[in-house]
C-alpha cells in the first residue's frame, strides 16, 4: 500500500513539475500571463489556449489560491480548495504524461 501511495505522489510531482515548467515556458515565449481560458483569434488559437490551460492548470490553480482578499488577507478556504483541485489535476496531468512517456519508451 505504501508503494501505491508513493507512486501517486510521484505522479502528482511529475504533473506539477510539467505544469510549472509549461507555465513559465508559455509566459516566456508569448509574453503574456498564463490563465485558464479558451478564447482565441482563431480555432487553432482557441485549441492552443485550451491545451495550455489543461497542461498548466495545476500551477495556475495554486497561484489563484494565494490571491489576496479586499482587506489584504488570504482566505484559508480558497487556499485549501485551490490546493485540492490543483493536486488532483496534477495527478491526472502526471498520469497522462507518464503514460505517454512509458508508451513511447516501451
């Protein structure tokens, strides 16, 4: 049982690492902040933003959880909810990329 738990943690770590690297890569290349969105000037741009939102979503969600309220405080509820969503999403992203990695190498 400990092996399965560590494997799930490894998948979340891979997913979060890919999300963080993808977010910084996107922001460095296109010089605009990465946001969860699906708009675009064309259909290709829309699918590009949708793909970026899926891959970079866990990292963006973690950053959204740390936004300040109007009075300058941070809501613990939004931090915990964003972390729960982000780490679950990072598990799915890590599972997808590790599956692709092992499918290509096998």
